[in-house]
């Protein structure tokens, strides 16, 4: 009998943990940008190679923000504009 599949997600403290559920948001550890899993910019970067080494996943958007990540301007333009208007870095 095989063990149930788990997924490595990152918490607000940026530390990885195992979860029985897939993450809903993806991020890049180097740039600290988060976005949708189907983000065109992320998919292009993955296709070019190298990007996946720094890829992290979050259970939800609140956790990504708490971990210090900002929204992607490509797949989350509204959230990105709000973030930019706040002047948060």
C-alpha cells in the first residue's frame, strides 16, 4: 500500500512543510513574486529552464503576502496595481 501524496508548501515564515493539498499560488524565491499557477510569465520562465529551482508554492494568497511576496504584474494586474499604489516593497 502506498502512502498518500503530499506537496511541499511554504508558510508565512518561508519554511517548507508537507501538505496533503496542492498549493493554490506559486512564487519565485529569488524575486519574491507570487502568482497564479497558470501565470503566462511563470510558464515562459519554466519553459526556458532554471526557474523551477526557485519555485515555491503557497496554500493561499494570504500566506504568500505574509511571507513577503508581492503579486505578479502579469497574472494579477489588479493586485499588483494595489501593491504598487501602497508603495510597499
